[in-house]
RNA sequence: GGGCGAGUGGUGGAAUGGCAGACACGUGGGACUUAAAAUCCCAUGGAUGAAUAAUCCGUGUGGGUUCGACUCCCACCUCGCCCACCA
């Protein structure tokens, strides 16, 4: 064994060894229990920084740990390889997206290897390969068959920068998530997945996700946004037309004093035809059009509206109330129109004040009687109904159901549930994605491509120009097709699919990545899924995870898989921050792992990354503190060297033996608990540091006592090697290279990762003495060392006999004594 | 406005309701060295102390529960993230 630790001696050697030995390959014939450990597959962008590294290092540590715990571990990796950045780069630099993507994949793979992160590379997938996207297209066909893929004209978010359509989820503060251009509205015919059909199931089954962070579950529930209420029909005065609104407060229907429709509402066209107020309405619509969607959505924009010139009839009391058009009504939610109850909704109240509309009190505050005209703000709480006909006097919560069923009986409205969740718009007017497998025939209309004709391959040479339509539009050989139904002349769909479709099922493909006959084998996925541990960034808390859940449920319903949820346990790691901000090229605060790995080695970078803080929380990167991890590994190496160079090293002093063996077993217990319970590798490392510190101290003391004459020999000396092995084993998932090296130096011929994880021995823990804290009236006053394992009564007696304690309570009477086993005693006196 | 999370030394952070500040980083001092690096040792929340004595204060603020609160409950303040004119 070298005297000094050098990562240059260990890193490459063991990386190659593990790779050749296929250490992390799943064993298909194994009888061991399975463990599917999955990292969110990355988009192949230029180069990884230490922030990305955290994700892979955590995952690798978990996978190695579970392997040592005796599981048959599946830990695959792949590439979410379609998408805009590669295509944008192609437009800019003229490099084909495919070339760029695969170059990036090569770079990232070698970076992962340098970190010592292992995967079952035989199962690698890339979503841009035809043998993968063939099955993404198959998935589309399955949804189409089930009526879950449909085409409709829709006002879509159009990014003028990327020249494409964006999903609602890709619009952030009215701007494109990618290029920050201001998003415009545009009407296009687009393909959608009917995720709204699964809104309730997606919401209900959140309950099944015991292993998910509460935060993510809440975010999903909010995103689905279920609300219960009623649809209520309002007849337009004097016309044979009904406008329906959605409300969560049917109890306030008697207080509706006007009605509002969104400016985009289809009825606005009718209004313009017949309204006497047409000019003002037109002027208003013009003004609203000038406001970007971002302006409309921000709260700074004042509620504005215009009287339509028409009236509607409140069905419950036949009141004739004005119909308004206003910017604060969202076309996409509910019915795009709403009843306004100014007395009991703050927004309606503000609007009514501004335009001098009636405010009618229908819910009274039982504690403090309200007076309609003098109200300063809306009363939104529960209360007792007034001015509500036969419903006067009942509570508002009762009234909700009572009024709804009464309206239902009288054909005025009905119970309703709405969701904020919208259907998933999957069309992209882009090249670098999976083509939507659809053919348009003049005779037969929309015809899906036959499964046997998949994949619909992307042509290689196309012109990359942002024109607002897919580059495939220019590609005659691609567009021209024959109708699969009638054989006639037809044309192909030129849009490609949102990359979230690619990533919504990849975890199934890993089980049979090369199968050319099916997307995945039911028997295999049913055995291996749900994923035991999914690890990734919280930024995917909504989109990717919701889409994956949706696709899994669809596949379950068509009996393609036998499970309802894809991911049993989810771990979302925190971001690495540098100089107070997320690492990004534009901010110039990116820390590259390459130099650090060159200087300190992979294990130092890994240990520091895990030591930086609890993995689920954000953490600030500190280059200087990396040094601490380096020093620690060197310390371990020196201890190892010092105690193995000249044969076995025995501890012969009984006290030292107890100290070291107790600590060794305590740390095994603590480390195992911290990994199992929370992946808190930061405390795992600090515990191992403590063990190393104690071992060092014991070894030094032993060396001192060896040089002393007349030392007392123990009857059963302790070989330090036992503790050294434990240190190697506990540290190996975190710092695999150095541990593998030290393990071999300890005389083992097989890889440390094939050795079982150590178990602690409770009996050892009960040896020696414990320190009992003595509190008087809850304040720390003394400490007393007592033998472990004595009873509470004995502790109490021993403490009360103690001279110091006696003095402290000399002039007081003892009221009560509380003993906490093994820890503390609190004497309550007065 | 709603939801979630967080507030502990100079810094990152630790603490099943039971010794607050583990483990590190940094800093100061010392040993070794011609010197430096590396390594090792000591100190390191604040206050009053000559003090290695001793005592008091101290986990955002104010209350509460408890023998005992960083931890639980209530109210508030600050910060972060997500959502947001969702009827």
C-alpha cells in the first residue's frame, strides 16, 4: 500500500474494472429481491456541472448501497434526446441536431464515468433513435384508438422566438420558458391528449403515493385544481339563448347582480351583432387585445369591463341583470362566463364599485350583522342566508346543496365539478421530435399510420429555418403518402410530438431496450415496476411526473401494464447554488467538475457533494470546502496505512477496545438508519468522520501505551482491521474508488460491492459506561458516568448519592424525579 | 391572495420533546521544517471573570403546553419556492 493516497492510482483503475466486470448490470436470473433505482434521464446538453452531479452521485450511492444490502439492482440510464435546444443550435451553427446530440451524449457519458457513477449501460436508450420513437408513436396510436388523442383548433401559446407552440406549462410569466420571448396567442389546429379524462384518477391516486414528498403531491393536486359547485343557466333577456356559468358558491345565487363573459367568449360575436352598445364593446375588445397575456394575468392590471347592452335573467328570482364583458374572466376555466356576486366576492365587489353596479347582501354574518350598502369589502365567509326566498335562515354551507338540488329539480342548473387541468397539447411545429403518426386523406380524413408501418422516420436532410411551420413541410418525400385505408393520395402530418411524450414512458423501455416487437414486455415491467426509487429535480414536480402518471394509467386501462402508478418512491434533490444563484452559463457561475476531479479525484468531489447539506435542500457550493473532503479521505488512507503496514495491529487495552468497538457499532447503526430513512448522506459522512477520529485516537493511545512499560494486556486483544473494514464498507457507496482500493489492501480478492453491508451488534453497544446528564429543574447541573444497562431506580439512587448533586439540592425538597433511560435525570425541587 | 418550505456561531450545517452548535469550513495560536507545503496538537457562540473556576444569556419575535421546547401548539415578522383575476 502506498504511503500517500493518490486518486490517480485508484480512479481509472477501478472505473475500468467495474465497467468490465459489469458491476451494476441487473441479473435477470437472480432470485434476490428487485430494486429499480432510476434517475430522471437528462437532456444531452453541452457539459455537466457539479449541480447536475449531485443527482447522479446520490443515485449512484443509493444503487451501490442497495446492491450491498443484497438486492438485484436495476440502475439504467438514457437520454431525453429530442428537443428544441439541439434544433436551435442547428439553425444557428448549421450542425445537424443528431450530430450535436450524440456528441453531447459522448461528453456526458465520459463525465459520468469520471464521477465513478455506474449504470447498466447495456440498457441505454435515446429517445431520438428510431427504435425508441417508433414506440413513442405506437403510444400515440394507442391513445388515438382510445379516443384520448384528438385534434382541434385552439388558441395556443405561440412563441415568436422559437417559432413554435408552447404548452401552458412552458409559459412562465407570459414568456417562453426557453427564450423568454413574450408569448402570443394564435389559433392553430393541434393534437391534444385528453388528460382531463384522467383528472379525477390522477387526483385520487395521489393517496397511493406514500413515498412521495408531500410538497410534490400538493403541487400536483393544486395543478389538477378540482373545485365543486354548480353550473347555472341564465337566459338572455328577450332571446332564445342561454348562458351557463360555473360557480363554487351556489349559495350566493340570489345575490348575483350582473353576469360577465370573457372577451374571447364565443358569444361575444353574437353580442356584437345585436348590441346597442356595439361601439363601446368594440373599443373595449380592441383595448384588451393590446394587452399581452402576461399583462392580463398580472395583478397590477385593473379589472376592466364594458356593458354588453344585453341583460340576462337570474333563474332563481327572475331578476333582470346586466351582462358585462370583462378582462378578469378567464376563457379557459369553467364556462368562460361567470355570475357576479359583489357582496360575497372581492373581485366582483371591486368591479361593482368601479362601475356602480348593485351590491346585494345574501349571506349575513351571524356574529356581526352586515349592511349591504355600507360594506367596505366583500363578505366571503360562511353565514346565514338572507334575501334568498325560501332559503332564508339556513346556513350557507347547507344552502350549497339545498339550492343546487332545488335548481336541478327546476332545470335551472346542476351540480358540477371543474378542474384547472387542461388537455395536454402535444403538437410541435418542429423537426427534432417524434413525428406524429397520422395521415390525412382527402377521402377518409384523419387516418392513423398502421402499427406495422412504424416508425415514421424523420428525414435526415432538411432545411432548418424558423418559418413557423415544421421544417418537414418542405420535405416532399416525407409529406407524400398513401392512405392506409383506401390507398389513395394523402399527406402526412408534419408536426412532431412534445418531448414530454418521449419521457412519459421511458422507464418501461429499460426492461427490454432492444426488443423490436413491443414497446415493453408486460411480464417484465409488471415484475420490475413501480420504480422503487425515482430521483430527480423538483422542477419536474408537475409536468413530467403528471404526464408519466397519466400515461401509466392509460396503459393500465388498456391492460398493457398491471400497475396504476409508475413511481413508488420519489426523491427530489435540492439545487446547488453558487454565489446565491442557480448555476447557469449566462450567469457565469458554473462550477465544472473536471478540474476538481483532476486535482482531488472523483471520491473527494463525491464526498463533498454529499457532505454539503441534506440532499433534498438547496445548498451553496464552496470550492474551498472541497479541501475538507480531500483531507478526510487522506486521513482514512493514512490510518489504513499506519495500521496495516507491519502485520496486524491489535488494541490491547480493555478501555480502548470498548471505546472503539462501541463507536464502530454505533456508527454502523446510525449510518444504516440515515441512508434507509432519509438519504441524509451529510450525517452519514459526519458519523464516519467521527468513527475515523475515534479510531485514530485509539490507535495513537495504543502506540503510546506500547512504549510504556507495565501496560495491562487484554485477554482478548482487538484487531483494528475489523473497524477498518467497517469504515471501508460504510464509506464505499460514497467514495467507491478509494474504498475498493483499501478493501483490496485489506486482503480481499473480490469487489467490496459484492460484500454484504455490515450489521451492528446490540450487545457491543451495551458495554462500558454512559454519561448521565443531571438536571435540576430542567437546567444542566452535573454529569455522572454510570455503567450501561442499570435500571432507572439504580440511576436515581446513584445520582442522589452523588456528593455534588447532594450539595446542589441541599436546601430544597425534592418534588419529583424524572429519569430518561440512558440519557438524563431531572430532579424537580422547590 | 393561496399553498409549501425555511429562519441555529464568521460559514455549511447537527440535534426520535432530554447536554444546543456534532461533523466540517474558516480564523487564531503552537509543534515539525533552513523555509514553505503537507501533517499533527490546542483554542474558537456571547457576556461577567485573572481564571483551566463559577454564573448568566443564547436557536427570527411574542405567547402557550411540559419536569424539560431548536423541536409541539397559537399569533406575528422575514426570506425562498410553487401557484395565482380559477368564479
